[in-house]
C-alpha cells in the first residue's frame, strides 16, 4: 500500500501549498521526479524553482508557461493561466503514471503517428468500462493472490478514477486538491459512473 501512502502524503503537501499559506503557492511543475519519498515513505514535494505565489483575491495568474510537457494543464499550457487547479491537473497525471507505470508523454511510439498521452489513453479505457486495464501489471502481481491483499484492486481503481478526474481538461470540473485527497482516502466516494457523467458534461 506504499503507493496509497505516498499519493495521500503528496496530496496533503499540495493542500498545504494551496490553503496552508496566504496567498497560495502554485508549484507549476508537479511530476513524479519532483516527489521524493523519505525513510518513512512520506512524500516530499521538491524543486520550487518554478513556483509562483498568487495574489490576494485573484482567481488566477497569467504567467510565462513553464513546467514539464505531458504534466501541464491544457489551459495553462495554451494561455498561461495559472490556478490551483493547474497543480491539481499535474497531480492527476502523477497518479496515472504511478498506476500505469509509464511516463505521461511518450513521443517515441514507432507504430503511431501520434504521441502517447497518458490522460487521453486512460480516458479512452475508462469510457469503455476498462478501468482495470489502466493498472500496471506489476502492481497487480503475477498470480493476483497474495499481492491482491497488499494492493486491493478496488483501491487502485479508485486511484485511477481520481487521477482522471484531477486531469480533466476543463478547469471547473476538476476537484480541488482537498477534495482529491478526500477521494483518495475514501472519505468522498468516486465511482466509474460519476466520472463518466463528469466527462460527458464537456
């Protein structure tokens, strides 16, 4: 269950950045390599070189785009509009990367003219009711027995659903980092049907 612990701790750090200080801090480069685990498997968000502090009573900042391709929220990448939900998008991408065991963006796929983008790929499987196919087989274990006790499939599938909600293309339909944390911990229910309804609204 180490992935559960580290993702929850990371979400708590995001909550502190957005709500624990005034004005809020936007990290702008949340990605797997900027989340380190300490000796107790607690996540530590690092590399604040690109971080920006919001201004009082401002819903967003317009700024030069910086960060890692594949992890950037679309509205931020296109228009430079930075909000707390920009970090939420990046956090969702990190969850999907952990659950699938693959980078967010892969330009090296030789048999396709298109790049592999984890958010598009995961969403296409969820639409078909194949949430389980987003999971890395290494997380499931080879025989699916003893490993299943340590990493219950339903919890991992919930993480995938939270990841895809966080990485929604529309800013208004993404949860806050606080709600994402509650979803990861199971305090707010998230079902495949709810995710489909959210995505059909756009």
